[in-house]
């Protein structure tokens, strides 16, 4: 491939905070190096930290993977424009916790595995806490499957950015339904796969949380990826997370996955409070028979799990068709008045009580 063809691929990469201009238009592509089997691209950033550095590097890598022949080695570096290309990337470890100073409780929403409705619970819990009068923010930390933009009908929204007097930049969250939302999904097209290695994903998350102007909040919920991997360890080590809520389904087979989550947070190197367990899809209730309960995935599995691990059962959320439909439509169920909304409000009350106890 020629340098011209590479630049055409990179013209697809847009900078959301610069009028959606491409990195080529903005003059950010400072070097393109080609060999028979490799492409090396250097992106130049100003001396002040760009809050979207990790996102733009990842998007550039993804564009090159998509457009170059199979087997091509791809390398993307970020440098300060005024320095030589060998200069090191902006150090994400230099970020401070200043933007979190006015956040009272930072709580992770976790699950041992995917498919249990963790993000649905996180989004509805955030809205339910707001309905109870609390000031709430939610950071969508599931970098490979961000769902908050779809579930809140904020797809296409672009967070703003402010430059402080000291040259630092902060990102402004999206506000809707009374909640401050932030997601890596706001900086990528819905069909764009983020081709990030673990360290790059961890750094992007740190930027997404530590450089956001959250303001004064009672609760900042972090919708964590499923499982127990690098991203989880990075979050609990670098973010002052007070503890976590674990989401599960009632099946007996879910017990092992809950155990992994409990063990991770109780590990002496992590040592975070587990506020409790949420049993999602606890029973099925058809809309035409609102008083009926059908225990499709087993009865009281979450109750038994909570007892086994000596943690509170914060709530049981029914499997109601409206929860899925409202989430897909960007109108979370917790906004309504049905039994599903009532369940999320009760969950919010219980979590708030547990958080108040932890303050004492």
C-alpha cells in the first residue's frame, strides 16, 4: 500500500471534540512508515493532554486493521508534536483524582459473567437513585460492549471538553434523566469494534473517569465489564472505589460465577466492601397476569447465594418484557410506575441504606 492509501484510511478516524474533523484534516498524522508487511503511524498531540488520546490511538489502529491486507503488522504511537517522534506517550498515570473529590460514594456494578443483565441493572439503579433525590453519575466501563448510549437514547451525543487555566482538559458528561452519563461508546460509531489490548483499555477507562467533570455527586456507579480481569484490577487500584454490587441470576450454575466476583473483591490485595447481591430475572411475570410469578431460572437462588456468602440481598428484579423493550428504546424501566420500576426503586433504597451504614 502507498502512503496516500494509508492517509485515506485514516481520514475515517474523527476527533469528536474537534467538530468531528478527521485526524488527517487536523494534521495529527505526523509520520507514516511503510514496509512490505508493516504499517507504522505516529499521531501528534499538543503539549496539553488530549482527553481522547487513547480513544484516537485505538480508533487509528482499528482503521488500519480493517483496511490493510491480512497479516499486516500495525503500530500506532502517540507523541507530543513539538518533540521528536521517539518521545513517550502522554502518561495516563499522571492523572489526579481531583474530579472525584466531590463524589461521596463510588460503587462498582459487577458480575461474574456476561448475560445476567448487569448493565440493565446499573442504568435503572442510577435512575432510581435519582428518583429518590440523590445526585448520580454512571461511568460505562464495559469498553468492549458499551451499552449505556443505547439504553439511555443518547447515541450520537458528543461530550464536550473544557480547557482549564493550567492547560489541563476535562470532559463534560452527558446529562439525561437527571443522571450524568459517560461511556466510551460516545467516542465511537455503534458498529466500530475497539481493537485494544488490556493496558490500552485500562488507560482509556482511567481517562474516561478521572478527566470527567462529575461535579457534586452522592453516587458514581461504575458499570464494570463481566468477569474478573485486568480492567477490574486496574479500576479498583486506580479509582477510589468504595465497594461493589454483584448482579446474578437465580440458577444454581451461577453460584460459581458469583463466588469469583466475591473472591475478587474480598481478596486482600483488593479488599473492597460488597454492598450486596442483586438477583436479576428472579421470576417471569407476564403483562396480562401481573400477579403471577413463574420461576423460569429457579426460585430464590439469589437468596441462597446471599446467605452462602454472608452478604445482603439488595433486591430481586423480575423478568418483565417491558424492561427489555424500554432499554432498547432508551427509556429505562425505572422511569415508570410498574412492578419493574418498583423493584428498582426498592433496590435503590436498600443500596442507599447500606451506603449510609458504611459512612457511620
